[in-house]
């Protein structure tokens, strides 16, 4: 039986250390870990909870090993934080689900990712990056603009102050973000149209769009942007619906192109928003998408597509096991195949 180690950053662990709710917004609640573990066991795997990066270091230093790691740890420090556990596992030659350390390092930096995607010919809004407020004097992008930290997730650093229509507000918002997040700020042309997220499962030629979900902002939603505060109260501010019109299908095609351009693995999400003339523009790619079965976007999208949470976890595992060169053997009770290392 395959032993799968679980690596994760638990909100409660960091609360005990005194971190704020916004600082730990990307981290997971215990019910997410329990849901993943329960479904892995139902699929025929033996599981072992390891925990965060520091717990993994202790685990490896003590001589412990597992066959595969199901890693959902976001990391705490540095722009390369999502790549830290994948890189450590690579050093110990332990395979893991989701994309490589290289991909994780790239995609958390939204500006670098936009450069790669733009070079591939996929539309993305004009943008620039500033490191100091003095650089704003040289910004000549037309208003309205949208500003956010260059390397955050879960919409951290995105709120009403992100939508910019005057140079005064541009200076005040950028000064706030630079001070609050201690990292560069991404400025881009605001995209006023429809917002979509595309779920991807699989790797390489086997990758496919699981579905396209539109985020529809309700009348109560301030500014009509998918902000940190909106995500915290998503049931009040947004409606999620499966989209299958011409524009949604175009987003799915572009999402697969972006996923393959960055060499994404196993599962993730690619986000788009349309510009003033209705052209879908790449916003960001998330190769480490949230997996809470209730409120994370990828499981919601799967549910709308009549795809169960267990099927999602199963397909992620099968993609990772195949990449690791594991030999599929007996089927478990759910119909998924368990696997063992090939000789």
C-alpha cells in the first residue's frame, strides 16, 4: 500500500504564534486536512500527517520516509515560499503532488508569470511593477488601474484601495501596500468585464479543463472585485455559476495553453477577466489551488461540474503517481486504482 505523507500549513498553528488572520489567510483549517486524508484513505492509500516545513525537516532528519507527499503547504516567508517544500522533497527524491519547485517559484510572482504568459501570446493587461513610491512618477498607464502585492494569494492585499482612478489614490494605495506587505506592487490596467476561473486537472498532454466557473458579483458587492473581504463573505457578495458560452470556452482553451506554458502538474486554476471590448485577459495561475471541500474555488467548480471531491483527489493522485513512475495495480472499492513502485 502506498504511504502518502501530508504537508500543510495549519491556521491554528500560526494563530498560536500570534500571526494575524490576514497573515494566515492562505493557510488551511483542520477540516481541509481531514477531508483530504479521509478521501485518500477511501481511495486505498495509507496516510501520514507530517505538517509544515519545519515538521518535514524533522521528519526527514529523523530518517522517516513516505512514498508520496500530498503537499498543500503555502509557506510563510519569502516570494519562493511555495517552492520550499517541493525543493526539499526533490533533494530527498520523494515525489509529490502538484507542480515543481520551479513552477511554484515562478507563479507566486505575478509579474514574472505575466511576462511568461504574454510572451506565449496569451492576452494579459498592460502592467508594471514598482518597488518604491518614487517610481510612480514614471508610470504612464491610463486610469483606471488595479494594484496589488506582487506575490500574495487568497486576494491578500486586494480591497477597495486596489481600484485606482486618480494619481493621489495611486500614491496612497501603493504606499500602503509597500509598507504592509514588504514586497513590490503590481500595477495593471483595470479589466472591467466578466471574471472566470478555469479548473485544470492533469499534466502535459493529459491536462484538461475540468470546467469554467464565472464569479458573478451581487448588488451588495463593493467595487465588483474579488477582494480579500469579498472572499471572506463570498456567500453574501458573489454567486458562482458554471459557464459554457463561447467566451467561457475561449477561457478554457487559453487556460490550457497557459497551464502547459508554465508546465503545470496534476491540478490547479487559471483566472481570467475580460477587458473593455470583451477579450479575456490572463490574470494569474494558481498551481497550488485551495482544496477545502466547501469554500475553495476548485472544489466548488468540480461540484458544479458534477465531479465529486473524491474524484478530484483521486485524479490528482493518479496524475502524480504516473509522473513518479509508479505501476498501477488493484482497484479499490471506489473504482480508482491503487499503485506501487515499479521494479
